[in-house]
């Protein structure tokens, strides 16, 4: 069996340095950490979990709260990618993930009670909803937490720049000559939905566009069905928009189906732009222009922020905003009279 002494011998670092690298101490250089972790991978080193728990006074377990409003669990295309990135970035330091269950010994318990009972070192919260009281209770506790895709002053936060993403979407449509734009919004109880709506309203106003109330339609919880029904409402208007910005790719895909079912086509009759860049976005017909969220970076930043709290034994409320980017495909069309957006 490979031991920590074997790792030290192979890398040339002391046993103390190897131990610190394995336990993610801050006073180990990036070069040393990489060398040691590469040797760990190559030699197949597995620390004794019981001994490590006694030595470090850690459980080496991170709790996961995953709340999504579509009811599809880990099949959710955006959140599942973020959690996978988070898992990879904590796993290399020896942490396991524990998904929350509110049942302990057949008794219903809160998230906070569950994680105290399990003795987790920290919790990652992946949620789009503002108003879960038990999540708020957990964030206000002494357990280190990091929240993805929400805003909180009681917890560390990692989120995409939803506001700027809307700016990028509107600015691109404007550059193609579109002046009558509609927005299929995410549900008002979701942080992303609110941020993207605010970005849409602010950016269209800054461009001097008058967006009528009927051009903003609720797409519910970012589902294809929500996008389909919202687009049907837009298609029933006496004056149709030329472009639709949907707050999520699933909404956009649903809207595209409604357009086709009504005898129209994308992008000949309507330009459509989404948000997220889920895997299927590039395979729909036509391939969807969208705003890409960097799920790899979201998971990595969340992991680093939570591990920093665990190792320092100090709760933080830092906030990290991850940039988004416009991905141009084939679902948007320039109008005959094209005018570039002002600088």
C-alpha cells in the first residue's frame, strides 16, 4: 500500500509538506501542490479516512443542497454541469459529497439539522429560488456555505453575470436591426429570472427602445412548455415582435416549436436568442444563438471559495461574478436595414 512517506520520497518534499498539500493548506506553493497531487494520482495513494479525520478534525464530507424548480433533479442540464465541476474540484482534495435528505432515522429534519447530524465540513447550495426558509437558516448558521446562482449577504456566493448577459443579447439583436423585441422571462421567484429581466429592461431603455408590457411574457420555471405557451401569447399580439430573447435555452427551444407550429420559421420570421448554452442548444434546428454560462468556472470558483472557508475555519460572504459570453449560431437574422449599436 502506498503511504504518505512514499509520496514524499518520490516528490522530494517533506512529509509535512505532502500532508499540507493533501489537506489543502494555503502555505504550500502551487508548484509543490501540483507535483504532489500528480504523484498521488500516479501512485494511487489513498489516505486512511479514519486516521485523517482524527488528525485534521474534519469529516472530509461536503453537503449538497440541490433545488431546481422543474422537478427533473440531476437531469437538469445547467445545474448538473455545475455540480459536476464542483465535484471534480473538491474530489482532488479528498472530499466526498453528501446530498441532503430531510429524513434522519425516519424523522423529518431541516437541512441545518441534517448537516449538523452528519458533521459535514461545509455545504454547497445550488438553487434558483429566493424563498426557501431552510436554506436561509443554513446560510445564517456557522457552517461554511457557498451559494450558486443566488444572491445572499449571509453566505459566499458564486453567480453568472446574468445582467450583463441580457445586455449582450439585446445589443446583438439591436446590431442586427431589431427594434421590436420581446422577452420570455423566468419566474419572478427565481434570482436568474429577475436579473435577466432587469438586464433586458435596462439595456432596451439605454438604446431608446420602447418595450410594451405585452412584449414581456412569463415563461414560468425555464421549461420548454413555459417557452411554448409564452410564445403562443406573443404570436397572438396584433403587432408581432421581430426578435425574442428568452431567459433560458429551454424557454427558447419551446418558443421555436411554437413558432414552427404556427406556420412561421426561425430566423426568417423571428430571431430567437437564449441563455445558458446547454448541450442541446447547438443541435436544435436551427442551432440556437445564446448566452453561454461558464459552468466549469462556476463549479471551480464555488469549490475554491468553500474550501478556503473550511481550511481557515472562518465563514465568508465573498461574492464572485463569472462572466458570460455570446455564442452566435443560426437562430438570429439581420433585418434588411441593419444599424450598429451605439458605443
